C-alpha cells in the first residue's frame, strides 16, 4: 500500500497506522460483514464533491511528487546491476 500525502505536523505515522488498523486490516480479515448504508454513501459523495470543487489545500513550495495525481510522478528507470 502506498499513500501520497502532505502531513506537515509530524503525525504522518499515526495517520498511516490508523488507516491501516481501521480499514486495511479489517478488509483483509473479512470477518466483519459490510453493511450497505445509503446515508453514509450520500455523505461520502457530498464530502468528495466538496473536496473536488473546493479550494486547493496544497501549500506553495510542496514538491510535485507529494501531490496526489493519477499521472506518473516521474520517468521510469529500469533497474541495473552496478559493478
């Protein structure tokens, strides 16, 4: 799992661990049935739209590789053994 993010307050490890513990581990275990809740889906849709259409929250000076994007972050360089 990879995450692209810009967490500048020193809590990146806590945020990442919380995501893994709350969402990734339970989804892999599969021992909790998923409930379809239309209210939650509507709230999620509204929040995603708010983020998508709202002002950018990215500060100036942030490296381009730290900005989430579906585009490649750089040019692929094949692995080569070094002598």
